[in-house]
């Protein structure tokens, strides 16, 4: 229990630190949302001053930060100038879409990547291993950006899958089953790109972890006892290799979110990514900070889950 | 089922390898292992050097300037090389025809077969500057005006895609490389200090690095970019991109270097040197930093392609290097338009180049890891 508490405190400290850092950077940033208004001759300078006062931008940094923290506890995460709404509800719906996309892709990547890695670890040095090395190296070298563009091209050319957005026009009047089908068909392309992007890392890690375990004495002992190879692999060896794979869950969240941002922006999936890009171009800084905090929260949550799982599984960590 | 035996014997073979290191005075290659692999490193280094010199002397290899437009030829497909002219005569030197846009049908191009334009080697063309010092007009290849040769087609403004690919590679490749050097240097210095001095400095630096690692890299990159001015000149944008990408990534190399330094600091020869009254500076320079050499080198090779990609991503979203200066990122932006993506395959060329460069760096990293016996990072 103490372990969990410590990890949780550490996480809170991290998010707090990131928010302070964002505000410091924001202070250093030249230019703000109202610069465009200042250039507009139809808006009087007094209006801009009044607006800045209304949003509290004329206050010193510390005051703004405290106000922002207050708004976080009210569940608002600051105020978006461009949307003229609190940031949190904007981000919430987008975060749900990002989660849907990334979780689907991750689920399939793990379901396929782990058995694949185990399989080629067993056949080390044979043709499946060599073939997989080629596939993995190839996939690692193709940037997600390009993968997304090619997927877009294929989808447009063949017309098999809809591209852009998350739902079809007029889907709000359809029945629930039809709606799910609609979202799933929109989900396919972006999820496929993310899946292909994260697959090689999982295969490689699964292979390395399995190779380490297959070397150990207990596997050979089990073999000598005549335990069937499938049972040996998936009941004895794989759990022993789970440690590094679980840490991989934590590590890969960051890469996954970054890839997701790219894919979302290119394929028009309404996740956090496109919102962040819009916010940057509009200098809507509270929205930027909000998106950054949300992504941090995702990442540290992933790490937290991975750590908790490791703690459950690996007695060596509990001993420390 | 001999799976365990197979891998076990492989493991033993690798254990028998002597500890290799790049500096020859540290170890004399014995037996089979590293001495043979030493040659393999060139497999990655030579093509990489070739690609980098290709883009460094882009002016010479590119037939045109990156900003030279021909508004009569937007999105023209790659020029066709011919050997046989309309009279059935065979030419040893391949030639091209002049491309004329038919007035009525935009986007469609015809060859004017009345005159052949053989490809010349070392021809005179638009002037360019070499290394920023002297000006030259010689290009590796080209054809006589009014014909033009464009082996990779032309973009929407009628600019030669091959020339832009080369000039854009200069921006993207060197941005990635410089950013990698910057981030590895910063990381190594901070990591070495943290590991060597320990105490509160170590604690503070490591906590600080956790903040950077807690953010997904693209979000971090975009966030830092968000707080900087949006409209900047291309050269400033390049500097900005290199600095952001380089500084944002300092945390990982710093933590790795710190680990190596921590273990090096406790070695008996370091303690002995300290006992003889060696200064901190001497210890770090002479005993500790050389230990980190392998990690630093591998990290640089690992980070360079990632940073190239980071610059490409920034420029792709219009937050990095902007028009008219090409970067592989902003060249790919036009693919977001349906017509370009579906009809003009040659516009994908920066992406293909990116794959090639990533592969080479990937090869380099794994060869370095093998050579220096560092586990996967």
C-alpha cells in the first residue's frame, strides 16, 4: 500500500511540475491571443484592454497560476479564448476519442505482437525469425506520418473505408447498432496506422524477453519433465517474461500518444491532436496547456498502471 | 524440441566475445568477434556519408534552384528518358523532349517531339553557392533550354521536385543531426555532473528530467513550439527547430549517461586516481567521460533519425521551416490535398527518402550496439 501511495504522490508531483513549467514557458512566450485583435482597426485598444482584464491576462504570473489551479479544481482547466468556453469540456470529448483510437490500436497490437514475438523467439535463427526481422525493421523505418498518408491514399483510392471525422453525415438519426458500425468503419484506418506503428516494438521486445527466459534453467528442467511445448511456452515461460513487457506498456504510451496526434491530424480524427494544433496556431494558450496536461496525465496513468501490475506480478519489487 | 539448447549455446558464444571498445589502445581485437564486425560498420557509414554529401552539395547535384518556378508546368510528371527518336534513330545518350502544356486541358502534358534534347553532364545552369563561399554554375546534369529535365516531376508551383528533395534533405538531415549532437551533448554534460557529484544536484536534475520524460514527445515538442513566435524567417525557423528538438530531448541521454557515470565513479582506478590527488575535472575528463563514449555515440545514432522525423513533423504542420525553403516536412504537406495524394506519386519522394535514411540510421545503431556491446536502449 505504501508503494502505491508513493507512486501516486510522485505522479501528482509530476503533473504539478509540468503545469508550472508550462506556465513559465507561457510567460516567456512573445505574443498572445489578443495580438490579432490589436491589429484589427475595428476593435478599439480599450476593448482589448478590457478583454485582457476580463480574462485576467493583465495579472502577474503567480496570480494567473493560482487562478488556473482554482479553475482546475472547479473542473474547468482555464478558459479557451478561441472557443469562448472552459477548456475541460472541450478536451474531455476529444480525449474520449483519442482513447478510443489508441486503446483499439494497442489492444490489437498486443494481441498479435506478443504471440508473434514468442513464435519467432522459439524459432530463433530460422526463416520465421529472419522474415520477421525484415518486417520489423521495415515497419520501424517507415515514419507514422508516411504510414498515415499511404493509408489515406489507399482508403481514398479504393473507397473501402471512409476517411475523415469519426461519424458519417446524418448518423445521429441512425439506430445504435448502425452508429457503432459507422464509428468502427471510421476507426479502421487511423487504428490500422497506429497498430502498424506500434507492432514492431512489441514484437521485438516480446522476442528479447522470451529469449532471455528460454535460456534459463527452469525451462530446461520443465522440458526434461516432458511438459508440452505449448504449455511450457504460454504457462511457464511467458509469465516469467512478463516483466519487461509490462514496463513496455508504460514506456510505449508516450510514443503511442505522439503517433496518435499525427494520425489524428492527418486523418481528421477528432482527438486531442488536431485541437492542440489549432490552439497553437490561434495562440490559445490555456487550451495548449490543457492539452499538454491531459497528455501528461495519460502517460503517467499508463506508467502507474504498468508499475502497479509489475508490483503485483514481480515479487522482487515487493521485496525492495 | 531443442529450443533452449539452441539459444543457450548462442548466449555462450556471445559471452565468449572479448569486451570491445572503439579506442584501439583499450583492447586488441582477438579471435573472431569484433575484428570482423569492425568492417560491417562501414555498411551503414558509407551510404550515410554519401547521402549527406549528396544533400550538402545539393546545388551541384540538383539541376535547378529550389525556388525556381515554372508556372506552366504545375505537377508535371517526371520527364521520360528516350533513346529512340521519332525517325527511328537510336541515341546512345538518353534525351528528353520539351514538355508543353496543352492550353485547353490543364494538368495534362504533351511532349514536343520536333527536337531532341540530349542530357549533358557538367552543364552550365543557374548559379548556386558552394559552402557559402564561392559561386558556381556547373550542375551534374541538365539539358539545354528551353527544355527542362525533372526526374522526379514538379510540384504545384512547377518547381523541380528532385532539386527540392536534395535541398530539403539538407535542411532535414542536418537539422536532425545537429539536434542530436546538441541534445546528446547537453544530456551527457548534465548526466555526467549528476552522476559524478550526486547529492542534491543529482536529485534535482533527475526530478527535472522526469518532467520532460512525462510528456509524450510530440506534445512536448508542439507545446514548446506553441510558446514561441509563429511567424519567423526560414533561417530562424531552422535554428528554432534544431534548438527546440535538441533541447527537448536532453533527458534520456542524460539519464543513460548518469547511469554509466555512477558505475564508473566507483571503479577502483578512479578511486586510486582520486587518492593521488586528481582534480574533479581531471577525473571526469580522463576516466569518467571516456566510459560514456559508447552510450553517447549510440544515443546520437539512435536520436538522429528521430530528430529528423521531429523536424519533418514540425515543418509538416507548418510550425518549422516554411516556404519557399524546402524541408522534407513541408514538401509532404501538399499531399494533404486529395488530388496530389492520389495522382502524383512523385510527391511522395521525400517520404521514401525518409524511409531510406531511417533504415540506414537503424542499421548504424544496431551495428554500434553490437560492436560496443550495449544492450538495446
